[in-house]
């Protein structure tokens, strides 16, 4: 079955440093979504990328979708303590629109 | 306010007992999902339903059962056949669009004693 791998599993950064998490799928994705889960909370949708090579920005967050639509990345510039949480990528398989597979997540800790 | 309501938030059960987790949404969404999350892990799909009276197994359906008798409701039963039921269970829904974002409930934390 489809696998979505995410690295790193954990990342500790000093406040103000940058952070990047990478997502790789074993199969081509029709789209990729990113979610953030605060400690003790539930995942909250951040963004969706659909087109090959697409890049989207949300303030300090930059999201990329690979040319082959099998990998993606999330980059946070100048992290803040409010960025703490686990970031998940998730993808719908091409041709199987209703089954969204999540990556294992990257848990980000920001040290003040 | 529109959203997804899961109950109970915390649940304790003894081994060998079935337990049912409730999930209700008033977003008028067609598709609903159940995910399981273990500490430090990602979300694994248990069951999903695209329409009333229809549902499909996800990657880890063994030991679980669901029903979808109403559009708004998608309860999950954790049966005694589930070998490691202690986990955080998340219900989600999405619109009928082909690649919609998921809206999650706040989750139910099940502990088996």
C-alpha cells in the first residue's frame, strides 16, 4: 500500500532558527496537504498543494510540492514558540481520491 | 457553530469490553473518517465513509466496526478483538470534493485497563 514517510521525526530548534520537514510518498499523489497538531490538540489544516512544482507561502511558512508529485516540504523561517507542535503531511493517492494517507509527522520543539 | 463533536473525550474500559465512540458533524459533509493515533506516531486510517449506508476499511480495520445510518453520525466501536486498543481516536469529515481538507474533532482518548 501507499506509504508516506516524513523526516525528521523530531526537531529541536532555538527560537529564531529555521526549520524544515520533508515528506516522501511511495506513489504519485493527486495533491498534498499539511496539518499542524498542537500538543494535546487535534490536527488543523494548513494548506493544500495540487500542481507539480507548486510553491505556496503563508507568512513565515513555505510549502513546496515536488515536480514528480511524490514529495513535499514545509519550511518555517525564524521559528517562534507558537510554532511548537507536530506537522503532518497527507496525500490522496492518484486514482483513489477518498483515502487520505498521513505521514508520521515531525514534532517541532522551539526553545526560547 | 459548525463542527465535529466527539464523545467521550476520555474513556477507560476493561479488557474484553466493547466500547463505542461517538462522532457527530453538522457541517453537512458527505465523507467521514476515523483515524487512530499512537504516541509519537502519525494518523492511521481505520474506516471511512463517503456516503450514508456505505463505508470502507482503512489500513487498520481489524477489531473495529462502524456504521453510517445518518449523514451526521459515524460511530466507531472498538471491539474486544482489537489487541491494542489504547490510543487517541480522531474523527474527521470533508466535503464531497475529490480532494477536500479534513476537519477534525477534538478526539477521544481510550485507555484499556
